[in-house]
C-alpha cells in the first residue's frame, strides 16, 4: 500500500466514520472576541482547515471557566457562549460536512495567567504556585466540565477531548508530585479520581452514543514528579500510571487518545520538538506504541509531533530524506501499528490544505512547516497566532510584538 493510500484510508472512531488518518491538533491562536466567543478570524481559520479535508479537527483549548485561564483572549465554553458556538460550528461544518469536529475542554490551573486571572494549584510547584484548591472547588470545576460537554454536544460538535496533558489542571492532579493527602491526591486511586469520575459524569449528562469522548495525554512530562515518572522526586520514565489511566478511561467509554508528552511551560522541547533536536520526536512514537499495545483494537490512538519531519529536510541522521519525511514516516507508523492517525499542529498553520493537496495529487504544492517556532513566540506573548513563514500578516505581527514587548521590558527595568 502506498503512503497516500494509507493516509487517506477511512477509520472508525466510536460509531463515527473518519474520512482519513489526518488529525488537526488543538492549536491556540488568541484571536477570540472579548466574551471568549469565536471571532471572524477564528471562523475563517477553521473554515480553511475544514476545506483542507482532514478527517478529524480539534478546536483549540476552550476554557470551562473565565476565572482561571492561560490566555487573555481564550475561547470560553459556558452558558453565554452556547449560541455563538452553535453558529460557529454550523459555519465551519458547511465548509466540509464530512470532517469530524471535537472540542478540547480545559482548565489551566497553575498555568493560569495571574495578570488577568486567578492562578490555582493542587500542590505548589516551584515557579508557579497559586491558591490551593479545595475539594469543593475541584468538585465545582468538574461541574463546569460537565456543563461544557453538554454545550459542546448541543452546539453540534462531534465530541470532546478532555484535556489531560501539557501541565494543565487535569495533568496537575494526575502527576505523582500531587502527594497532598486529600480527595484528589496522594494515592493513584485518588489522583485518578478526577479523570475517571469526570468521564462517568459526562457519560450520564450526554446520553448520546454517537458523541465522541477521548483525551490528549502527556505520557511523560519530563521533570521530577511529573506524570509518567517513577515518583514524587523522580524524573525516571515509568509508564505504569499512564497505562492505568488510558485503560481506565477506555473502560469508561473513551474511543480515542491523542498521545503527547511534556509540559510546554517546563519541558517545551519535549512537547513541541524543535529543529535542533528532531530526534526527540521518536520518543513520541515510542509512547504512542505503548498506548496502542495496551488498548483495544477499536480504540483509536493518534500520534503527535509529525510536523518536525517536514519534507525530509529535518536534520535526522541515519535515515534517508524520503524515509523520514512526514508523509512517508507517518504512513509507516500507521502500517507498523505504532499509531492509527497522525496529528498535525504547527504543520496545520503552514498549510491547512495538506490532506486535500495529497488527495488531489498536488504534493509538490504542500507548504511544509519550517519549525521556526515563531508561532510559539506569538502564543507566549499573548498575541494572535499564525504562520509567520507563509502568512505576511503574522510575520508583521511578530515584528510588532517584539517591538512592543521589548519596549515593555525596558519600561519595567
């Protein structure tokens, strides 16, 4: 089978038909309106992704609360946002009704920005901290997630990704570092309670067998006490708990998992592999294979960090450019049972039309991500985010942001 046939082959996710093996990762862009609703820019961006014909698209991290959030202009999913989100979903699905659309639900926890929101924590982590959450507050947060799942369903989304990765609240509760003796900490039974109970609550609240539920999970956060480590003070990889998590969530109805690693605020080159260490991407394939080996065949595993492979010009050694290109390597991972789908993040900024171009035989027209990570710089600076290489609007914005932030730095020194 050719890599084109492999990547364009349909796959079942739960009871839904996914047109191909391309998944668009949840990529925050800071371009929502003052109420946390999708702006015109947001809608146009997702319309283009839907025209690009990826089988599955994830809406960027959408916060279940305005009180604690990581981005100033972050998407919100609360009662007042229901109607705007319903109009938004209808609009982007009109661009391509076959693409499945999921919402990534999140709470930022200790990664909430204290400049405009409340930073909270389950156990103060060096460099972060925040107000210590009570059991009652976590219970209320869970109610917010359940409401958000119902809103997503009613707004027309095909499912949700309950975010348990990248250092946000879901992963903060799960990690061994959370050894605080309380309802949601200490033992694995307590630390897994949040995720397991939340899946069960959402299943009861959204009684629709066609509605997809899954999670993006950092298999190994890459710092002492992080998820996927051997203990509170250990950075050693130990996937016993990540395996227990995915198997427990599968038992509670999960139909897909998006494999990831790291915590961007702490181990960013692990989460978003940069061009100086492209071989870090191989770790992601190892974690994806562990997920795949421990789940039922019908549970879909989506791999991450394929953008760095590009068109083979990626500085990877001991392999030909063709073998290490995104399309060839991605297809090989599927054929070898490493993963079922491939996730595109930064690459989706560079060329949202990649799947369509592949289907139409226009591979020579694909714009490959240069892994410059200027989009990441825009995100960190709370600016609107897009591809600075292929979109002049964002290249201009990057220069303006650097001048502004530089001026602010000088003003504060």
